[in-house]
C-alpha cells in the first residue's frame, strides 16, 4: 500500500514508501491517515468489514530530510547503480578513492560505487597510482537528487491506484 505525505507526494521514491495492509488499517483506526484509494479486497471480522486501502495520505505533514544518510545503498543510488570506473552494474561494492590505508575517509566525497573486479584491480592505490579515475567526481547528494535517480529505477510492481501519485520519468538528464 502506497503512503503519501500530507501534500500527496510519496514519502520516498526509492525505496518506494509502502506499508503492509495491517499497518495501513492500524493507521486508519489511530486516525493518522486519510484513505485515498482502495483495493477491491476487504478484511472482515464478525462485526466489521473494511476495504483494504491501496493509497493513504498522512494527516500531518512530515518534513522530508534535507541531508540523506550516508549508506552503501545511497552511494549506489547516487551513482545510479553503476561502477564509476567501468560502468558495469554487476557485483557492486564501494571503493574509497583515497584508500583508508592512506588516510582516506568514509565520506560522500571519497566513496564511489565500484564493481568487484575494478575494486580489486585498484586495491589500496590512489587513482593516480592505479591510473583509474571515477567517471564523476563523488559528491554529497541532496534528497532531491537521490529521489530523481530513484525514479530511474521503478519497482517491478505498481498498482494502478498508485499511478496518479508517482512520477517515473526515464528521460531525466544523466
């Protein structure tokens, strides 16, 4: 079930803000959400029946974070799930541009997505020593940039009732 903020935008695109039907029904009874759309299925008890919500919006606006957490997943998302040395989408790890053994920090500006073969080839060398340079200079992304990149990778399944609230645009600038 899709969860929208009070402004009817998804809380997040990647991962898409989804709740289980049980959490949605609990939120309805706690008066924390408005039901926007339903599935055709219902849940029943001996004295009650309710259609399962497919889209809900929060009653209170949740201010989106402006600084995304530094996580392996967010590094991959920033780098669009491609090795920054050869472009491969397979077997991704993350690589410290300046190796930790040479004082490199684990920061947005020093870590890139790298496939395992490139990471092993570079080892604990600097880019100059290895003659391997990332395709883009690593940077600390904004939440907006991560959401934009996330929209390039729509989930395998999107229920029809969600489509009016999602904006999957595969024509975004690289």
